[in-house]
């Protein structure tokens, strides 16, 4: 069984949205106070929750199209790469050679899992 391209695209988008959700959680936590209201009324935290809801919708859509677990879940591992890029852009967190090596291993693992 081959995985449809649309399922792969859904998972790539889900991976980016997952990383964006992580960024929104971090930036929302930086702005939150100690009250429950500061969490419930924090637009960044709410946007992070929306990102994760969209991820789940994309997962279901990808699987409904006939996507294989062994192909799709390794693609979702690119979330870690997207998160590193977002951290670089928004927090100036450097991407070190060891991080690049880890990203390369993730990509190699995704390739091998898809075989």
C-alpha cells in the first residue's frame, strides 16, 4: 500500500503547526501571570491549543485518505526541526552543528522508516 501524497502534505503541515503550537505555548507562558485567568484569556496559549487541534484534524484527514503509520509518523518528527527554526527566528536560539547533525539523523530516520 502506498501513502497518498495528500496524506504526506497533511502531515508536513501538521508538523509545522505542532512546532508553531510549541512556540505559542512558550511565548504565552512568558506572558502569563499566576492567575488562572491569565492562562484562559491568553491569546497565544489559545492559539497554541488551536494549532494542536488542527494537528489532530490533519492526522485524521491523512489517515482517512489511506496514509500508513510507518510513513506518516516519521514525517511528524520534522516538528523538532521546525521548532528549532522558530526558536532561531523568534528567540535567536542558535542552531549548533550538533543540532544540525541531529536533524540530519531525523531526516535519515524518516527516509528509512518510509522504506
